[in-house]
C-alpha cells in the first residue's frame, strides 16, 4: 500500500487536470500558480500529518531517497525549502538573529541559521509551524554542511541521525567506482530496518517500486520541460521560472500530482512556444545561470535581467533535486535501490569541479547561449567555491562572456541593489556591443 | 638527514628549519627525493594515512598553508573572498609551482572548500597528480570499514602507478610500526606539555610537533626522542597562569604570534587542535589482520571527536567536557579560522556543553596570515584576569 | 588620595581623576591621533590642570585601552573590558551587563556584584563598525557628528541597512544619498545598523537588568533610545559613561593602593 | 541639434563633467564634490563645462550620464554604466590601452578593452574587498593625513610591513596597532599600499593583463599606489591628472557616437 503523504488525511485537492479544466487555454502562466497551490498543500500536509501523529523525517534536497520514506508513510520535511520560502517572504532576519544570538557566526550558512532559529523558536516560523523531526535523515551528498546542520539539530532536539553517506564523484572523467554504489545501496538496505523500527510498519517493497516509477515519469517530463530551453526563443526562463517549477519535483516526487504537474507544465510551455509567448517581451540575450538565487530580493533580482530582455535558457540550480538532463541516472522500479543510489551520487554539488565545468560548457553549446551569469553566495561554499575559477575558464579559455556577482541566498544583509544593478547593466552593455560586432 | 648538519644541530633547530621549510619552499622534500629516488605526496589537512604513502615509496608531507609568506594574487583571481586563507594560499602555492615537488596532491572530504579545491587545482594544473580520498561518514555502518579499505586500496593503486611499486603488506606493517612510534612520541610530547606546560613554550612545542608533518619519519623519531629526553630535564619554574585548551585551529594554522600571545597574556596552552591530525589516529594494532584493514579500522573506530570526521556514535558534548577536565584546563579558548564553517558549527555544540559544565571559554577569529592580535590580546587578558582573580 | 585612569582608545583618549575612590575630580577627552603617547601625556596634564593638581598628588595611574602599554608613566594597566566593567559599576551600581561600543568593535560582558567579569563577548570581525562607521555616515550626509543622533530621531521611516558588514552599509548609505532619501531616514537607518550589530553581542552574554552602555555612543542620543526599544528595557546611559573606561581604571587604581596600604577601600 | 556632447560622471565623492566637440577634442572640463545633492552637482558641472568653452546649451547634441548617480541625471539623454565609460575614456587618453584598472571610493574595477575602447571583459571587487580605496582612506584618516600624502610617505620606505587585512573596516585599527608596536609610518604605509596592490592585481588577473595598462580613478593620483602596482606587475602604468575625467570622457564619446548614428541604433540602452 502506498500512502502519499500529501493526501493524508483528507483529500488530494485539485490535481493538475482538475485545475487545467478550470483554466482557460489562453493562460500562459498557470503552472506557476499550480505550483503555489501544490506548495501550500505540501505545507498543509505537514500540519495535517502532525495532527495525525505521523512521523517526520528532516531530509536534504540534494540526493535524498524520498521514495523510500514515503513507502513507510513518513512525511519528509525539507528545511532548505522551508527556509527559502520564509526568506522569499522576508522572514529570514528574525530566524537568523535567533541563532546568531546563540553564537552562530555571520560566516555560517544562512540556511543552517534559519533552520536552527526555527528549532529554537519551537518550529514557529512566518510560514507556519514546522514540525519537530522524529528522524534526521542525513543524506550526505554534495554538501558538507548538511552534516553540521543535522548535528546542530541533533544536539538541540535529541532527534536521531540516520546517515546515508554518499561519496563525492572524485574521478575527473566522471566515473564512479563500483564500491561507491555498493556502499550507498548497502546503507539504504541498512536504513530499511531502522525505518521499520521508527514507524512500526513493515517495509512494503511494492510501494517503493510504485513510487520510484512515478518519480521516473515525473523526471522524464521535467527533463522535456527543461529542454524546451533549446528553442529559439525559449518559451520559459530556465532559471527564474524554473525555481518555481522545480518545487514539485523536490517536494512531491513519487506522487501522482507531481507527474500531473509536469505534464501540465510541458503542455503550457508548448502552448507558449506556439503562441510566441515567453517570460520577457523579447528574447535579446540567451544566458546560462549558475548558482543559487537571492530569495529575499528574488523579484527585483529577476527584474535586473528582465529589463534587458535576457532569458535564461539553461541553469544548474533548478536541478539540485536531480541532474535529470545529464544522463547520469534513471530511476528504475526493477532495481529500485540501485537506481536510487545512482541518483543520490549524481547530485549537482557532488560533481567535482571538472564535471561541473563540463556540464556548463555543454549548456553554453547546446542552448546557444550568449553568456553566463554566476551568482556566488556567501552562505554556500559547496556551490560557490570554484565560481571564480569557473569564470576564469569561460571568460578566458572559451571566450564566453561571464559575469560573477555575489550576495546570499537567504540573508538579505548581503544584497546591495545598486552594486548588483551596476554589474548587471555593465555586463549587458558589453554583451550588446559584442553582439553588434 | 634532509638538513645538513649546519642547519640542524639540535633537535630544536631541526624542527624550526623544517617548519620554515614547510610554508612555501619544501627544499627538504626536494633533497629527500634526490637522495632516495623516492616520490612525495602533499596532502591537504587534516588527516592522511601516511603509512600507505611510506609503503609505496612516498614521503608524505602535510600542506600547512603559506601563513602570509606569499602574495595571494592568483588565489584572489580564482577564489572569492569568503574562502578561508589556507585554501587560498594552498592554491597560490600550487599555481606558482611551489608544490611541483609533490608528485601527487591528496584532498579529502573535510569541508566543501577542500572538496572543490581538488577539482579547481586539477583544472588549473591538468598535468598534476590529484587524488581524493572519501573518508566514510557513516562510521557506525558495518560497511564503513570495508569501504575505507577499498578507498585505501584505490589510493595505493594510484600512488603505486606513479612510483612503480605494488603495495606490499610487509612494508605497510613496517610503516605502521614506525608511524605508531611517531604518534606515540607526539602524544608523549603533548602529555608533557599538558602536565608541565612551563617546560616547553608553545612555539617550541608547536615546531616539534609540526616538523612531524614534513620530516621523514625515521629522522623525526630520532630527533623527537632526543628532544623529549632533553626537555624532561629542564629546570623551568611554573608561573601563575591559567591553563587553557585551544580549540578550532585543526586545519588552517593560527599565526604563531597569536598562540605565543595567548601564553604571554597569562595562559598555559595545555592542549590544542592545531596539529591533531598528525597524531589523532593513535595506535594501529598489528594483530595479524590485513594491515590495510587495520589502518582503516583504526580510523573508523576512533573514539576521538574530530570536527571534520562525523561519527554518529560520538557524543561531542560529553567528549569536549571530558577532554578539558582530563587536561586539567580551567577554560577553553576557541580560535577559529575566518570563514571556517566546520569549526564555527562545533563551536556552538561545544560551547553549549561548556555552559552547562560551567567551564569558562572565549572565542576569537584569526587568519593564517594575520599579524595584528591586539583585540584578541585584550580578550585573552580579560579572560585570564577573570579566571585568575575570582 | 587621588588615582588616575587613562583610556587610550582608537579614536579618543579619555582621562579621569578620582578622589578616594569615590568622587570624580576631573575628566577630559581628546582625539588620540597617531602619536598617542604624546596625546595621552598632554591630556593627563590637562586633566590635572583642570583639577588644580600636580602629578605628584596622584598616587597611582592605571592605563587601559589599546594603547595601554605605551603609556610610560603608568603604574599598571588593565584591559578595557575590565576597566569598563568597573566604570559601569561605579556609575551605575546596579549594572549586571554592560555594552561597550567603541569606534571599531563592541564588547559586552555580564558582571557580578563586585564588577568582576563573568562572561564576555566581542563582536565578530565581520560585524565591526561602531562609532567610526557613524563618523563616516556623518561625512557622507554632511551632518555634524554631534547632531547625528538628534536628527536621526526625527525620522519615522528609517532606511534598512546591513547589520553585518559596515563597508557594505557605507555603500548603501552612499546609494541612499544619491537617491535623495531624506537625511534623517538615512541617519536613523545607520544608528539602527550599529545597534543591530552590537545587540547580537550583548544578547550573547545576556540582557539581565541593569544594562549599562559605556563608551562614545553615550554622546549619541539615538543609540540608547534604539537600544531601549529593542531590549524593551531602559539601559543606563549618561555623558559620564563616555568616560567609563578611564573611571574604571582609576577605581581599580584606588583599590590597588588601598589594598597595599591597608586603608579601607570603597567596598566591592 | 547641436554638435557638442557632454559626459557627466556622478561618482560617490566627485562629480565630473567633460564637453567634447564634434572632432572629439575636449573643450571643457569641470569637477566638484558630489555632496548630498547630486542633481545640483551634476547641473553645476554641466553649466561649468558649457561656460568654460563658451558653448550654449542648445549646441549640445547629447548629454550622457554615468557613475553611481547616473539615474539622477534626468536632464541627460542616456545613462551608461561607468564601466563602459571608463574603458572608452581610458582608450581615448591612452590609445594603446587594453587593460584598465579603476580604483575609486566605492569600487575597484578591472576592465579589458579592445582597440575601439569597448569592454571585452570586466570584473569588480568582491564584497570583502569593497572600497579598497577606502582602506587607504582609513589609514590616512588614522594618521590625520591626506590620500596623496600617505602615498608620498610610503615612497620613502623600502621595507613593507606585512598588512594582513585588507578589509576597510580595520584600516584604522590595523594602522594604529602597527604604530603601537613601533613600526615606522613609512613602512606601514608601504605595507598598506602593497597589500592593496596585490588585491587589485588579483582582480586584474581575472580579466587578464594585456598591455598597455591604464590606471584611473581617485586612487590613481596616489603615487605610492602606482609604485606598488608597477613593482608587482613589472610593467609601467599609464596615468595622468586627467584620468579622473575618464568616465566623463567616455560618456561624452558615447554621446558623440550616438549622435553620429542618430537615434536609429543607440549603442547601449538607456
């Protein structure tokens, strides 16, 4: 029996099809709204789950085995996602201050500080109450700070840490030694009795296979959506809009709603393309975007690019939940744990820098980009250590115009609108001159 | 000997020469290679299985960072300013060719910066041998041991391809025996510093320990034995200072001037993390098991907390309180490198344990290249005064 | 018996003379400059002259502040954290916590009934920028530093400035100036930004009443007001507290002399 | 429409104005402190260049604003970032320029240009290196000296003291502390300039250093800085008293180009 966490208790609410029926065909921005509805429902499922006495596992976005959790009816909580949503709504400073008063440094990751801040406030946040963790699932893939974050919460809440150690991709041709896969698969197997004990329900392998199959389908659709970025003009912004679109694949993988959402999105993107509609009036510049966005100023940050009719055609960040277009993994219900392990290992930040640079190079070529924007954030060395070097490579060795800007993803104290605008404007002035030449 | 008699008369002089050499020059490594025909591996902190390198004909050398002795122009252009200094200076050294003497550089999963630095170095120096070890994090999993063993075998294959040696278990056992001896001596030195801190000024203690990260192990053992003998007989008198442990400086090294200032400002440093990676492993049992596995097991089972190694079974809070009490320290000074996230997170874990145990502590930041310690001095003096005069 | 305290800070040097550990006879302050030995000596002479005293009348001189080691005629030196704790306690005996905001960094401490330090914290490097920051803001906005606090308090819509990096905050101020944002809004934003930075430090040691503010921020009327709002309690603030370091140093001098001479101290 | 072009560079400290005739000759320059009223400063500078050249407002075909305050220059026709303008201006002053280093009060910029003075690549300082010019200002303030004086003093030293921090917040305390430990003023200042130069070179390397190099912005008037940069780079820098007008010159040149192309294809967007 598969228990989708979103539908318990109560009903599912409008699925994509239901919504589609209500929306006139002319709407070209309905997927974003649907995403908002799904996100809201996800949050409501947390509260409903708390009321129903469900178990909560905190887990990370990059490389998590969410399908395994849902096979046990465990509700996953993604503090990264809750934090970014709080920050998007302007709620970061209070939570960050709460942890800095506890002694967390200004140099520590804003996510950790917000997450700890929320725990210190008993889960009270501007987007509602975040349930306490019963399990801290440490899927250590791509980010070392994941370990430290869960350690903080462990000492703060007493919740146990269950670890799935995912080795870094450390061969420069991208190969993964077989003992890495065995190790991850083995740990997932060890996790099963732990989860059985924590929930008191036996492992239902069939439920896992079903969830994996639904995930696979969603991944396939999402990949097709992302690849519409190769169209000229692109029907969507593969960074700023994708950041909305990525939430179902992050939160709801393994559910039918997730599959529906991407089917709906793919259709909308095709409709946009046919109608010649896109995220900006025109498509003057095609850019690749690398790095985590700035959530507290998300819209004005986007405006800096919109103003120049620049559209992002491909980017890395919206794929943190899975590098779906890199061909590095494909979920397979026939080998659920093995394919999950391959998925977990190939998280974006788990790639070494040679791999990351190679991927970006491919984007520039395949998506016919005019230039690249790199947004480094102070909070995240996993993403940002190497951004300076990526710029070197593209600007100097490949002659791809590249702009490196910096701020933070959740902490508004590191964003300076005027400085950002100055850099972005100068970049597009340069790009305009270059296009003229 | 890698230093001529002229530059290494006494053990202290040998240690100091070795430390000076380990910032930017590595001349002694060059000489060792020329004399022995061997190869050298440079490893980024914190821990490295030196035995494996030794058994394969390599001299293992720790990269400590340039501590302000090079201009960081290359590093500035390739890395952003919120990156810690040791990563920046290590990159600068690599791009200037100062690390050419090393046939291979090894990185590991101690933090995100070190992880990415491996690939950045590779991208800029494609011809350079770069290896990366993934130490298991799920150390309570029964699979962790075999996994690390596989990693060691993989590393050994990589090193062996360069040196033309195969890993021979006998040679590895010999290496383990030697490094066991080295770690034991380093531990004895640390115990002496803990029991009678007035005998050894920190700067001297530091040089004696750090030299073990660059000198060939046999030379180092001889010198350290001599040194320990000589130090025991010193006739220094204790002063009225507070006993502190210094925490957080396990990777990027604090400027020596800063550490000296802590002792000058009324403290005895009776324990610190600066070079713990060199002796942290402890004794590897040579009990007939596969020596590679023994080496791996000692890592996986090590009960000592290490900020850069997560071990699900270790209670860091209980650990730190025990450590401080065992060291007979009256307080803890957290010295964390600027932008070193791992140290900053453990600071919070540790400090809340210290609050509960009513152990006084203070916190200061440093950069390896730092040269001004005035504000830290004020804090340390206040800290010492507040403990001394209560 | 007269004891003297001289607090050589980064921006200003303060001197105070204390009679029998109980009455402040004179106190003066001047710019430290870069020849701070000379500046301190001149200031000390000025202080003596103000009190109508001669250097022979002074039993003990205690130096504090970053230049404490460079005062040749000192009898002893103490750190400015210790000196401020005694100064705060002398001026406001109910002090349980104090916050000292200097030109650069800020320090906060929790103290016991005798003024001894129980716990202290300094601002992190990236959150430095106290009085020096406000001086620069005064320059960019063309306001006299002495009026800055008063003008700031007339604002009802302060701008939001970074409460970490003060270099970044400075850039933001320049941008607000270019956008012709009303001056008072910028100034209140700047004061808020300073308080935001130092409050974190204070909260790390605790905010048990009474909280006393020492140092130069006592000369800025806005800072104690903002602190009061954020802390929901009224901090002790007064013009004398600007001299807390020097006064505390003189108090410690008196205790030292009393102890060695066996004469009764002022308690504590 | 007139044949003259005006460029106004509203920087954080100074507002500069330049008037060019149709032959690209500078016929008027003016500068004043920006102060708190940017529009007034820009207006004053505008009037001043017209007056200097005896040109009437009606003879001005294009007015281009640049600098941080460019959006306030609403009486202008176009606004262009100072990065594009500096590149253009530097290559006007030194035609063989391929790399420009601009150090001002707010930002440091490294720009690589082509032979037409168009930006090929540029980089601006990281957050933590913001206001590197301000670090020197901070040192100067601590010592009660001017920016130019500290530069000149540093020239007297041959032994730079190691200055580890380049964070402008600590400029004053770092300088004073080194003094407290007995270092000479000259050696400290040499150290300060030298460490700032290293930072700037790191930035220059991001765009690639291709001779000739032009050094512009307020800090380029500091001879100590020029010396440290030249020492560490091993090449001569082009600099002159007129480089402070670089941004304004570039802006005026863009104005002329725009006039030449008429409005059909504006070189850059407003």
